C-alpha cells in the first residue's frame, strides 16, 4: 500500500509539470494569441461587476484569484507537503490572507473526505496510513509503545493518537492497546506468563505496583491479567482495590491469617481491632470479625466473645448478691478503653437487674451496697474513736491550770494556800529524814466550761470535712486485699456519708457531756478530794507514830486502803469525764476493767499510778500522784491546818458515834476505836491500821491519858492476846466508858 501511494504522487507531479510547460509555451508564443494586461484587468473587472465572477485579492493587491483556485492550490500544497500542512503555513505560500484560507480549507475538507482538518492542520488519509505503517513497524520491533510517546513523536495529541490507533487496530496495526500502551499480542502473552509465574510465588499481601516495579512488569497489563488468571483459577488469591492501588492477597495468607485470628480469639475470648491491623486484615474490623464470629460482641476498640460477656455478668451478679466488689477490666484479658467498659456494662443483665444495689466507680469497679455498708460500719467505729479523742482533748484543754502551769488566756491562777510549817505537817518520811514531801498544791474542782469546741463547730456537730487520703487508709485497714485504686475512688464517693457519720458520732459523744451537770462533776471531784483529805489526815498521824512503826505496818495499811480508795475515786472521775458508765469501784478487777475503756493517754497515766500503788510504797505513790494530777489536769487541794483539825475531829466523832450506837461491839473493835479516839484527842491527828498498831498507840498515849485509863487499855489488849474470855467483857465495858468520857485525857 505504501508503494502504490508513492507511485500515485509521482504521476500527479508529472501532470503538473506538463501543464506548466504548456503555459510557458503559450506565454512565449506570438502576440496575436495573447491579451494585454490592461485588457485582462478590464475583462475581469467587467465579469466581477456583472456578478459572473467572484474573486479575492492577494495580500499585495496585485493579483486576484477565485475560491475554486484557492481550494485547488490548498490541495496542491497538501499534496506537496506530503499529506500534512498547518494552516498558518499557507498565507505566506499562497499570498492570501488567513480568513480566506480558513474558509477555503473548510470547504476542501467538506468536499474531500480524504482530507481532514485536525488541530489547525490539513491532513490527508494517506498521511495517517503512512503513520500507521510506521507505528506497526516500531511495535513489531519494540513489542510495546506508549501512546504518549507516539503522540510526541508525530506531534499529535494523545487523544487523537489513541483514536488513530484504535481505528486501525486489526487492519494496519496489529496489537493490543491497554491503558495508553500499545502491545503486540506476543508481548501480551509473554507478559501474562511472567505475571502468572511471579504472582504465584507471592505468599503475603503485595501491591500490584510493588510487583511491577520489582519484576519489571507492565502495570497496565498486570491487573487485567491477574483478574483473568484468578477467574480461570490459575492464581489462588484475591485482588483487592482499584487499578493503580490494587493489592493481591494469596488465599494461603488468608487461611493463615484467619487461623491466627481464631486461635487468639479463642484463647483470650477477645481480640483488639488493632490486632487485625497487625495481621494485615484489609477489611473493616467490626464487619470482618462479625462475619467470622456471629455470636461475638463489638465494642469500641475490642471484639469480645459472648461467653466472656456472660462471665463478666456472672461475676458482677455474684459481687452484688454476696456483698463484694469486682473489677470488670481485670476480667478481660486485653486492655480496654473506658468507652469499651461503658458499652460492655450496658449489656450486662445483672446490672440492669440490680440497678439500686451497687455503684459503678470509674466505669470499671462494680461495688455492692452491702460491701459499702460494711466499710461504713468501720468508718462509724473510727468516727466514734475520733469523737471520743476530740472530747477528751476538749476536756483537757478546758481544765483549770495547775499552780505550776501557766494560766490560759481568760483564766486566773488559783490563789496559793498559805503553807505553814509546824509540828502538825504530815510526812511520809521516817524519823530523822527531814520535812515531809507534799504533793503540788492544787484544787480538785473541774472547770464549768462546756469543753473544747469541736474541730468543725462550737459543739463538735457541724459538717465534717473528710480527707480522701485519710479515708482511703481507713478503708485499706478494713479490707487489706482490696484494690487500692478502687478504695481511693470509693473513699471519694462516700466522703459525704462519712462526714455525716462523724457528725453523728460527735453528737453522740458531745451530747451526753452536755447532760453531765455541774453538780455531778462537782460531786465526783469532791469525792476525790475527800479521799485525798483522808489520806492527808492519816499521813499526819503516821508521821507521829512512824518512829515506832519499824515494819511499816501503817504505811502498808494506808496503801491498801486509803490510797487504793483514792485511786478508785480518780478512775471514777476520769470515767465520768470520758462518758464511760461506771459504778463505784470496790476492788482491783473492777478498776482494771474501767481503765481499759478509757483513752490510751489516760490509761498510761493511771497505769503508772497503779504500779506505784502495787509496790506498796506510799512515798512513791504520793510522788506519782503529784505528777499524774498534772498530766490529767486533775487538781488536788492540799489541806491546811484547819482542814486537818476538822478532819481529825470528824473522824473522832464518827468513832465515838459507832461506840455509842453499838455499831462497834467487838472487844477488839472497841479497844481500837478507843485508842484512835484518845490518840486523836491527844495529838490532833488520826491513824488507821490493823490491830497490831495498838501497842504503838498505847505508847503514844502514855502520859496523854490517866494511868488508870492506860492500864485499862493495856489490860484489855493483854486479855485479847491471851484470850482470857472471863476478863474481856468487863474490860471492854470499862474501855468503852473511857472512850466516851470527855475527861479521859490528861489536861496539858
């Protein structure tokens, strides 16, 4: 075909040359056969004016020609240029303006189907056929050619070149056009074989672009060829994605991937969506897992097995019904988000069933109300202990200061009692050891103050502020195995309730204190002072007979009796102040039981005093009593001479009344009472002790009573020792008469 086109062009050129030669000969012929230039102009002008001729002028105005001539010249130029010429190249060649050329060119294209106007160029079909032949030759040589390269080579647009190739495929061009690339059929077949070999070896998801770049394959062919191979079961896998971003996933990989997912899911009863990403699952996680495990539950970041949901539900139900708590997050072996836990908890039937029987902390801890109530009981006990401690502190803070301690603001120091040193001063020291040692001079009357104000209000009952850390420590002691985070969250949750408990406890503790009347406190304090006065009175008598008491009989007796009673009265007073219900103490076991109910600091002070009492050392007891009174803010008043005389008189009158009323009728009792009565009258002091001290009393009465009275007392004492019953009764009556006789004492 290419040879026939060239032969045709040669014949046309021969005819043109022949015509040009004939024209030259005519111009060179005799003038008889020629028209002058002027005649020609007139003739043409006449034809134009008459409308018989339509012409157009050249650009220089010296020539004119018809449109038909212009069309012929345009065809000639197309032929001369080889079948393709740009319209912009014609004006200088034909000496005609561009508008006329464009108009004539359009007419040429309309009349001649073999010529086309493409992008401002006149192109003959035989020129395009020649291009097609060249493309076929290049394709056969190279195997593949891109349309863009051909368009650039022949100076066409890619779209026109694609159209040109598509219109001649199977006729002039024998190949396969795919995605802007032209291939020979043999190349496509070889490429398909290469693609099958490469992709068959792929064992993991791989993008088509990676396969093409690594193995130098045509991406424009690979995708379609892979689809065809998969359709014919020549490839075991799937192709995902669109062209240009597609990925081949082998079925072997999918099977291994699914096996790994199932193993992990069955082992942990859950699987995170991020795990699927690590396993290169391309599908949407929730839909993918739901298709694999229809009974599973989709959460926000994790997919859980239905049995795990049932397990969590059962654990929550057990915790609520058994009065315990459970950490839902710990039941799931994977880390979950707060939204996951919230979603899961909304799915649990047990929580919907027991809506009002638990609280939820931090969307993970399910805590039953029963468990909370148990801890609140512990908090209630702690609140009561704190209230009692606060009350004790208030009692101590509002007590009247001792003489040795500085007076608080608004208080005055008690006036010092006048101390007179004379022969009547009592002492616990033996003869020759100097002056007696006296306790600090204090006053045993408690203050009438209401007590120290509560920490959070005037009466200790205002709203309490609860420290979360402190409360967490209390809860941790109550349940040492509980999770610390849960206890801290619970502490923050129940602060209001604990504050109410503490307020109620302070009301319970402080309210009875308000009901203790001043008379009750005064009565108990007076009882302490009365007993202390007894001890001081008997200490004065002890100082008189101490030189005769070689075995410390009186000292031991005072320790076991008066000193013991004084300690009992002090314990009773402290129990009253601390709101501990107690009756009058009569023995040591009772006192020890009461001591256990007192605050620890009070127990410590009184324990020291008790130890001194058990040592049966009266001097040590007095020293401990002095220090204990300061520690307890218990103020004991030292008796002056007048008080000691009054005490001596009252004891003497009581003994006389016992004899007169017949209350004391035993001979030994009558003798002892008579000796003490006479001793009190003679020395202005009283003594007490066992019957063994009668010889000491008789010794101190020598010269203080008549010899007859002294003889009668000695005779009764001797008769009692010898158990001479026949003399005892008469001597007893005689001694009794001596005791009641106001003149029994020898006047000094």
